[in-house]
C-alpha cells in the first residue's frame, strides 16, 4: 500500500489526526494558512513552468532594470490570475482579494529579483541570449514533480528540484512559523523522503536538500544521512499499519499541537468518534 510523503509528516506530528482524516474521513475546515499556502504553491509552480518562456524571449543584451521589470510584470499578472482562479476558496476564509495580493506579492517579488539576478549574471558571464542562454543556465528548476516508488511504497509531489551538473537537489517550500534553529521534524522527513524518491527516479545520489521558509525568507539545509533514510522507512511502515489495522491512536501528548487544530472538536468528542468507528469495521 503506497502512502504519500505528506502522510509521513502528518503521522509524525499527530497520528490520531491522520487517522481521523484518512480512516474516518473527517474533513478539516478550510484555514487561512492552508488557502494562502495553496495559492503560493500554484504561483510558484506557474513561475517555474514559465521560466523557459521568459529566458528565451531575451534576444539581446538588456540592463538589469529592464530585466527585473520584465519579471515583475509577468509575475504580477500571473499572481492576479491565480487569485481570481482561487477566489471562491479565498472567500471561504474571509480574506479580501486585494489583501491576498498585498500579502503574497512580497514573496513573489523576492523570487523575481532572485531569478532576474541569476539570469543577468549569466548573460554578463557568457554573453549569450535566447535559447542558448536557456541551455547554458543552471540550475534548471523542475516544479511540482510527481514521483512514486513501488519499492519504497511511497509517492509524492516535490515542490522544487534544482538540477545542477553535479546532481539533483530537492527544495521544500513552506509557509508559517520557522523554528529558531534547524528544521521542523516533519519538514525534515519530507525532504529526506523526496531525496529517496529522486534517487530512485533519476538513478542518482542525493546528499542534501533544503527547506525554504517563505514568510521568514530563509533557506535551511539538510545534510541527508543513513539514519534519516531509516526513519523514513519506519514511518512508511507506521502509516501503513495505521491505515491497515484501523486502530484509533491515543491523544497527542503535546497539547500545544491541539490548540489550532481544525479537528480538535471532533477529536475530543468521544461519542462522535465512536459513532464513526463502526462504519469502518
């Protein structure tokens, strides 16, 4: 039974919540952070998919100001289009469309500046443009890459893979609070799992990955080791057992996790949960 990478981090965070969602089919009410996170994922995916079109359109030497203006115009239009596309979901969490743009645009603008600087440096270094510039450019970015493995019994969608001459690097994009040091355990597990999927898919070794905390504008590295890989294998088995045996896990020991959980009321309503359990027998 294949499980998703997101299930691994959910299981690590709270196995009871994962059981409610995946076994009892309890749906979590829409949350502002999830809606905005989905929007950001969509716009970053569109940006990555459109990179070649932008780069190949540059057929002669231009100034950095012109280049960043090109990127800003393209990204601004793309963000507006995706906000309109998701307006029904946005309204469910009672946020104005203009407010969403104002809150999301600084992150997209930063991405535009990073990419424009990368392109400008390449043009300066190699004095090439259009399709030749695209061919020479590194890293190439693969966005929203779907990967699954029969051997690992695992599947997932990788936010971003940066492809260098030396190999592949998985990058996970995250919104929300960032830990003071290091990376949240669930995020670490996701990056390592994606690295393992990349290794099988592209027949290569992946020794590191990164988590990009978008709100904090900080990227943190993960040096992947055998212990982390073993942890992922054990989590896969744990999730499979949870889904197969259908035994309701105990409450989460860390009650701080329950504070903002969208399933808290159902989770602590024993009569409601008990009524759902017979349906899966």
